[in-house]
């Protein structure tokens, strides 16, 4: 895939992730959109293949961090927050066991 297509796919992936991560939070959606667009515009005239590949890698890493690490919380009163995890954060609930399993 050409460098231009890699840059465009990273740009689109960041925006798709932004829409999923900050769903229903207009302020965060706007701030993330502005920051993504600003960073891509700032480096628009970069010609060094090595630097472009580093920036693509950084953009992909940021997208992964956003997708896997960011949780939404909402204030629902004094000293109370409502956690709104996405489906990808929900794991199977497996009880913890102190005792090692006995080999049969």
C-alpha cells in the first residue's frame, strides 16, 4: 500500500475510533476532531519517508490506546460518576482462585 493511502487510512481510523470512544460527548468529540485534524495539517508537507512512517506508527499506536484504554464517565450527582464501558471492555467474569488446580 502506498504511503499516501497509509496516511489516509490512519486518519480515518483515528476518526472512527474517536466517534466510538467519545460517543454522546460533544465536547470531547469536537476536541478530538480538532486535535487529529491539527496534527495531520501540521505535518501535511512532510516529505521524508522515514518520518512519515514514524508518524503513521504513532497514529496507529494512539488509535489503539484510545480504543483499548479510554473509558467514558459521566457526572450523575455530587461525588458520583456513572461509568459507561464499551462492549470491547467487557470481559467474561471468571472468579479468582487462590488454590492451584490439582493435576489428575
